[in-house]
């Protein structure tokens, strides 16, 4: 009997053949369910590598923006206390935790009840136990209460990344994006407040126009306010179609920009984002130790204007000894590798010692 004959012989009961295990596939070319939509949800490493190489973010994950720049301005040191007011996927927190170890501590705040437990589990799996990292379901306006609950008088550094996370954008069930059809919701915390669908149904044309202009600098605010206010839309695609119908003379590529601005303005409104940001800016000095540092990452002009104004007034009033004289942007390499960093603006301040 030759070697070839042996290798092709059927397996015996004493040595059963190992069946070939095929890679998990999803059914259909365009599956509807978010859980089935992306191969990377199955955690296929080869697919994840391809997605990253193409400059995109694997579904269900998030790539932290301007990590090197944030670490440079916050300058975390071993033993220091940090507060990440927008924990998200935990990418920034993970890097800060490495720098403040040993003996440091990071408080992670996020009011998204869906993503917060996932991120806490992810950071625990990386070895950050409760002695160095605690997660708190709160938006950044609740920072003083979180510090007090942990018997901390002030933080050495505070970070706030005001962008919507990729996990929220990519999940059509959250209604943040028109990329996939989903319920018209957009709440950061789906357990509180009203969804965009209810907000629009109750809105008046003039008030909606002011929101579109104030929250997103929408040039067609009056026209869109009249077309959308008081109407009933249940899905993201229904709203997008209504925006297109209200702008029949606008080119397709330009219409997409109007849709994005409307979605942004409505998201800010239902989450009361500007009010929460103004509260954070007001309580920041008391939440920082003397000499403490704060970094805030913004993604549109309404946020950046508020941060810039608060930091300038803080320096004039002697609260901050130093602030960013110029906004810091992502490098060309990062903008190319991660398109969601294109609109990011980073500003920082240092509390007077």
C-alpha cells in the first residue's frame, strides 16, 4: 500500500476525520438586519483587516480620533485622575489608562445604555479592573456628581469627544444615519426624551427653521421647516425622501448635504446637546484640579464656537492659564485613513495652578 493510498483512505472509528468548518456567511446579497449586514460582525479577522485597509470602520466598532494629539495636550502621567466624559467605544480611555498606570484612575461617563455595558466589558477584558476604571451612565453635564460619588475633588485631566460614535451611526435601529433605513429616533439614550419622529410631528415651521439654521447652518432652513414641520415620518428613509421632495431643483449630490445637515440639527435638538455642552463648559473649572488639563473634540461649528468662547473667557478671567490659540485638526494621513476625522476640531485649556 502506497503513501498516497493511505492518505486517501476513509477515516476509521478510532481516528475520525475533522470536518471542514466553513466561514460564517450571511444570506442574500443585501440582508436587512443590522446583525447580518456586515461580515465583520462575525469577527472574521480577514474581513476586518480588509475593512480597515479600505479606510472604513468595521461595523459595531469605533476608531478613536486624534489620539496622539489628545495624549499630547492632556499629558497623562502615572497616578493621575482622568475623566472621559464621552466614553463611547473606549478607544481614548484605553490609551489614557495605559499612561496613568500604575495607581491612576479613569472615570468613564456615557449616557448610552446600549453601548456603555459593552465598552465596560471590553476594558475589563483588557485588564482594567474597578480599582483603575469605573463606568458611569451619565452625560457629561453630570460630571460633578460622578466625581463626588467617587470622593474625588477634581480631575487632573478631562476629555470630551462630542462626536456620535460609529456604533451608533452604523446601527440603523438607532436612526442616526440615512445609510440604512431604520426608525426615526436619534436619541443617545433611547430610554429618555422623545424620538425625532415625535419631535417633527409636534414642530412648528418657524421653530423648526430656527433649529435647522442654529444647529446646522442649513441654508434652506425656511423651506425645509415648512415642508417637514407637523408631518409624520416613521423611518430615516421617509425623512430623507421628504427632504429631497422639498428641494426639487437641488442636484443629487448637494441634496445629500442638506439631508446630513437636517439629521444633524434634529439629533442635536432631541438630545439637547448644546445645553449639555454649555453646562459642561460652565462646571469644568470646578471639576479640574489646579493645573489640570481639558481637551474637547468637536465636529461642527456650533460646538466649536461654544468651546472657543468659553476657553477665551476663562483665560481672560484668570481661570485658565493657557488655551489653544489655534484649533488642532487631524493629520492628512488620519483624514485619509479615517474619513470621520475630517470635520474634527480639537481645543484644549489648562486651569490656572
